């Protein structure tokens, strides 16, 4: 096309009737961080810190598609990782292990150019599918090859006073649990120390076993600590030095995001998790943040959806869009995978802790 571009920036064949589409490497190109910092729809999942943690832990190489010419200001971008797994196949995901990852695009023509480039890659590389984890489906809306997966998504507006935020919480299951935790003398510690990571990890392992799913590898959380620095916090509630509940939060611009949590069911009546969420809200208010992102929830997980509803948050829907080379089936494939998940949960719940940890380290990258 006659365009000269610098090392590390690679053109992709132009899409007919659309601008040229290029690849950039967010971990090497400083323009990506500049785009993320100024774009109103960016989140912690777009950040170099999150992308670097993915790369360090799982070997995923983040790539972004853009219509911006090499050497100039980066005006837009759609970031993704190629996932190659001998278990789950080769695919493009935007982004692995991310609750949501909006295309950082303002112009619909530019967005369609990026989507078309992705769909061309699906055919040329013979990938299993491409998936965008955005609030609204973006991929080929009229395609018979499109499928969607929906989740509940909760956000809490922190613009209200602390007194109003507390008053908006469910009286019995949230307010009373917070007050109960304070009466019980639960101690909350916040930071990124090895001791807090160990307490968090132990509770996470208990929780993942309870839910019948393998845990994330511990090195993932070490890498989050290293990559996010002060923008990542572990909060642990203790009852007489016994860890009873923990949460992990990430901060991006004016948003605090709840990402992971764990608890010991023997102490649920003490309200440790509710106290940790409330302390996180208090800290966010103190720091002048405007939004508490409570994250995505599987729609069938009614208990967790209700828990998040009871903070006075607003619930919306995330619709992940996925396009594959194979047309949608009649549902038998989905039923088969649900049956496999039930069997896997039963197996995981009976694995020794040492085997469960190894399973998480070995298998987690395959379910990105």
C-alpha cells in the first residue's frame, strides 16, 4: 500500500471499502498505554499491567488491531490474545480471563474494519472461533455462525454519600452482616504482602473446591501484584488470626474493580465478606473514585447475583459474541459440555489439595 511502518508494527491486508488495518503490540508500543489512559471505555483489562500479567503467567501474546497508521497517534484499538490449546483448540479471545473488554473504537466504520480483519483471520488461520467480551455483541450480527453468551454485570455508583450507600444496602443480608462482623471483632488487613497473598490463596483454594472448579495458579496472583503495584489490593478478614474471607481488587482511573474472592464457609455467619466489600467502598470513597465494578456473574448463579444486587448496585447484561467457521448447532453440543462440567465439578470436589493446585497450574490456561 506504499506505507512505511516501524518495527513491531505489521499491516494486515486491507478490508474492502474500509481503511487499512494494522497490528500493534501493546507491551512494546507506548501508544497503547496512551490510548488506554485517555479512552472513556477502557478498563483494567485493557491495561498494560493486565496484559503483562497474562503474558508472564500463561504465555499469551497480546496483539491489538487498529486503523491508525504506523507512527501516528493511536486513535482506536481492539486488543486480543491468540490462545493455542491442545485441549480447547486455537482461537482469538478479547481478552482471556477478562470480565469485559470493549473495543476502544468511536467510529462504526473503523470498528467494522477491525471486526472484518478478525473474521478474515478466523478463516485464514482456521481458528475454532473468535470471541469479543463486550457489553454488546459486535461480531457479524446477521451471521448464522454467531453465538452469544450472556452474564449479569453489576456496578455501584460511588457518587452518593457513605450514609446513603449504606442505607441502600439490603437491611438484613448486608447491613446486619457488616454490623455483625464489627461486633465479632473481625480485623481487616489490606496490602500486597506475602502473608496476605498466602491467606487469600488458602481461602481461594477452599472456595474453588466448594464450587467444583480448579484454582488459578498462584503465580498469576504474584504477577498481578508485580504488574499492578499499588493499583492491586488484597483484603483479608481475620477472626482471632484465622482468615475467614478475602477479596482482590484492581483500580483503573476512577474505577475500583472486584475481581476475585474466597471464604471459609464455616465462618459465613460472621459477615466477613460483607465487611471486606464495605471497607473497599470506604477506601474508594476516600480516594475519590466514582464506580465500584462488582464484575460479571453467571446468570444461573442466583446466589451471587442476589449478593451483588443487595449492595444497591445496578445490574446490566454482558453479551459475549463469538463467531466460528461452523454454523450453530441444535444445542446438543452445549448440553454435552454442561454434562462434562457437572462430572468435572464432582471430580474436583474430591481431589486432594496438592492435586487440585497442580490441576489449576496445568489446566487453567486452556480455559481462557
